[in-house]
C-alpha cells in the first residue's frame, strides 16, 4: 500500500469533498481545502478537519495529492486555473459521475500521466458539507479510469480509495459513461420524471406507500449536480431514456389492448432481474439508505 | 370501539392474510382460514395462529367477520361462491389495491349493506405467507370505501383496522382507484419498466448504487398480483402511464436540443415535490424498507 501524502488537497467541500476531508483527517493527513462558500469552510473548520482552507488555489501548492470534488462541468472549467498549483501533486483525481470529459481536460492541462478519474458510487440524495460524514465510501464501488496515468499513479489512486473502504473497479472512461448512463443516470431521471408527473397530477408525497417513496427517492437529489451530469453524458443518457420511453409505450399499448399476458411478462422480467432479496447481499451497509 | 368477533374468517393466507391472521390471533380471536395452498396452511398451523383452516368455504360459516385477502380479480371471482357462507358475518371486507370492482361484486352478491372495501397500504415487495408478520399494519394508511354499508358496519371495519394500528382514510371507490393509479400503480410500473429496460441493456443489479436500488425495488413485487391490479384499474393506470410517457418525451427533447434550463427545471420540480428529508417525517417506521 502506497503511503498517504502528508498533505492532501480537496477542491470543493460538498457531500463528497466534506466526507473525504473527514476520512483523511481521521487518517492523520493534513487537509487543505479550496472552497468558495464561506459557510462550508466555517463548518469544516468547526469540525476540526482542515489544516487550511479558503478560496485561493495557492492552498494546493504543497499538496502531495489533490482531489477535485466538483460536478463534472465545474471540474472541467476549473482545471486550467488549478493546474499551475498541482506541481507537487504526485497524483490528481476527481469524483464526478462522468469520466470522459474530465480525462480530456486533464490531458489538455498537461496532467495526463498524473491523473486518474474516479467515480465513487456513494452519497445518496443529500448535498453540501452538512450531509458529509466519515466512512461514506466504506463498501462503495469506486470506478477508476486510469486514462494516460502511469502505473504508479494508478496504483496510488487505487490504494487511496481502498484505504477509505472503497471497492475499486478499473474501467475505460467511455465504457464507464455508457454503463452509468443506464445504471445511475437513467434511474435518477426516471425518478425525477415520475416525481414531476405525480406533482402535476396533484398527488402529495404523503399519499405514497413505502414502495412509492422508494421509487421517487432519487428525485430529491441535487438539481445543479444532475443538470451538469445530464449535459455531460447527454448522448448515452438520451439512448437510455429512449429505451425507457419505448418500454413505457409498449406497456401502454398492452394495457389498452387488454393484453394481460404482455403485462404479466413485463412484471415477471422485472421481478426476475431485480429479485426480492438482493439488497442485503449486494451491499450490506446501504450507506445512504433513508436519506 | 366495537368488539372483535370471537371468530374471524380470512380467505387467502398470503402476505396480507397471513399478517392479519398473526395480529388477530395475538388479539385472542379464533382465526379460521380458507386457503387452497397446503404449504401456506401448514406454515400457518406451525405458527400456531389458526383455529381451523382448509380449502372449503364452509369454514367461514361461523365467522362473525370475514376478510378477503386476495388479489382483486380473484376476490371478485370467488365472492359468489363464498357468499352463502357469510351469513353470520356482521361485516365483510377485502384488502385489494382497487376498490370499484369488488364493491360492485359485493353488491351483486347481496352483501352491500355488510361490505366495506379496505386497502391497507402495507406489504412491500414480499409475497406469500412466508413474508407475513405481526404488526404489518401499524402506522399504515388504510383506505376505506364504505359503498352501501350501514353506518354500524362502516364503524366496525374502521375500528378493526384501528386496532391493528392502521390510519383509516374514508374515500369513495372511484376516487380511491384514480388516486392509487397515480400514487401506487404508476410507481410500480415505472419501477418494473425501468428494471426491464436495464435488464435488456445488460446492466446487472450489482451495477446499481443505493439510489438505483431504491428506484427499482418495486420491480421485485409479485407479478400475479400486479397483473390483476393493472387489469382491474386499466383506465386510470393508462392515463397515469401516458403522463409519465409524455414527461419522458419532453425530457428527451430537452436533452437532444441541449436545453439545460428545461432539464434543470424538471430536476428542481421533482426535488421540491419529493423533498430531501420527508421519509422520516412521513412514516417513521417504514415497515417494509429494505425488502
């Protein structure tokens, strides 16, 4: 296991950045944070997890590793301005739910050999430093896109996430973005559209049973983050949404023609795939359950 | 509070019927159960909650109250054959997720004045006696459709569910079926169609994060039950599915034209409606969370 650098920089003290700061401080690292929001900085200082923090990127000058904990387009936009302050960083990574654009931006900024794209599948619908907590990444899948990184840098990033309890899955950026369009972004927008549909029909959240609360829970996710993810993964997401749209069209046709066998077959397909008891086996911790 | 009859009949020992039998036995009632499946009867006898059980409707002859714990079309189909054995029953009710058809069937069977349609919103995705448990209805909303029932019968049914911890909501059958098409049946079929879509795209359930697991959890529901509910509420359900289908079409158009403002507005609408922290307040118990 490669050692943790003495000083680790984090850009963005939201749910993910704040949780990283808590874990890193707990491991004894000096955490320096770049964050524009005074309230988040104040809260992080009150939690006694920062060595230094402020809006100025010079704070990163001495960091041996730097993590961009930002939405994907924000990260791409900030990277050129941050790059001059990443000279001491042995490795640099990010945490966004899309990976192609940030790898291209890292290469353009001359960081290719030292940059690995990370995507920890953790966080739930909370947002902001107030929702951060220690141990957030324990048991979470972490996709790692090494791109042009050296083997040393890839191994260091891998080791870093494993120290936080993550389960690392190396993957090419294009395949990551395609898979996450289906497995992560489609469920988000299905839940969001379902919620908006119920809202417009005059249904109140108190009318939902436990199943309806589950199906719409993701709608509470941070809108600004998901607007960026949708824009950044628009092509793959549109393909996934098109398939869901077509599936609903088929179901509508079956209902209208009284084709109970087709309705039953769809229900059976979903049931076989989802299973009744997969939750406990797949992720005993279910870290963001209930948010 | 009207007293519980000494003998209560239950038709169907699935998740709901089995849970009712457990609660009623716990309250000291003699439970007689009509159930065709020998394994369910065996399990209920092993749980020591039955006074008598078997396939023959004559078991209900002495019951002072009878509950049909069956899918809606099964209940409608069985009611004429059961009616001659409900003469001693002071009140008769059911538990299905649609209410118009069963009220019509009860009236046709001459049970109108003694029949109230019930819909306890409890159960989750489990099914069968093996998924039943005591206390299932504690804190659950129970819709009550009194139809042509006498005031005494309506009050007795109301009192019965309150004794099991239910929160009763009287409602007209037509309004119930419309509201549940949106608040219950639409989330079910959204989750089912989402699951089938992910299955066809080659996504594995282990690729899901906690949010994706939430959004697809309902897909694990019992297919036979939901085939009946869809058939029995087809008109209202088609209207709700049509609205979701149109909403997804609008989102697709926004994505394809790069209209980030429209995507952001949809996300914000869903977030405002669903809220981030409504779960704990709405239902502290969340009885079927995690199934």
